[in-house]
């Protein structure tokens, strides 16, 4: 098999050596197959959540833009500028583990202090809408990153399964068949020599 060259000891020792490695390879392939099935099921849910999170973020972004436009029309740009906080929002991303795979999970968003009361109701609503859009953006980014990491894990698992099941196991089986053939030929040769030796002693 391309990429796999099996060098086993000759004779019965080689057969035992190959049998052990075949057992290990088959067990590994079975474990990887089960992992891939679980990953596929988990990934379907994670990707669905990522699509929904992106949709929520886009809707929230549109709503935030609309609210800002309304605030600007109601009071002009000056109240918006004066009400804009000087600080920055803080975002903390959690870590989740799915079938042994670490990925981003959840996000805690802490916006800076709100506008002064005199900023007006329209500005307050715009700020609330933008905070909602920020939280939705963080959720969308976290969900997209989790989906990307889980997808990469599924691809890696699929590649390893293919390498073991479709390349390594056939190469080991071929090497074992060749050793069994050599053992059979050796036993036939030994039997023929014993028969000749027995015939010559009569």
C-alpha cells in the first residue's frame, strides 16, 4: 500500500507480530469510527446554533443602526457624541469541551457606563440596541469559532480513520498473508524432506 511499508519479523514470530498490530489497528479504527459518528451529531447542532446566532446578530445590527438613525433625527449628532462613553466594552469568552475537544463557549459582555440621563430617551434606546447587537456579535463569533474547531476535529478524525482502515489495515493484512504463504511453503518443504528421509531409511 502506498505510504505504508510493513517490515515484520519472518516466520511465526512475524505472524504473531502482525496479528497484534492488526488487532490494535482494527480497535483504533472502531474507536475513531464511533468518535466520528458522535462528532457528526454534535457538529450538526453546533453548526445550526452558529447559523441562528449569525442571523440574530444581523437582525440586532440592523435594529441598532435604525435606532441610531432615529436618535440622530430626534436630537442631532451632538447629543449622541456627548453621550458616547469614553471606555470600551469588556468581553470574556468561556471554554467548553465536547467529546474531549476544547472550544469557545459563551461570552460575558460588559459594556462601558451608560449615557447621562439628559442624553434623551432616543439615545438611551440606541445604546440599548447597540449593546444587544454587541452581545449578539460575540455570541455569533463564539458559535462560529466552535463550529470551525469541531469541523476541523471531524476532518482530522475522518482522515485518521481513512488512513488506518483503508491503508494501514490492508497493508498489515497483505504482509500477514505473505508470511502465512511463506510458512505454508516452508512446512510443505519440511514435509517433503521428511518423507524423502523416511523413504531413504527403509
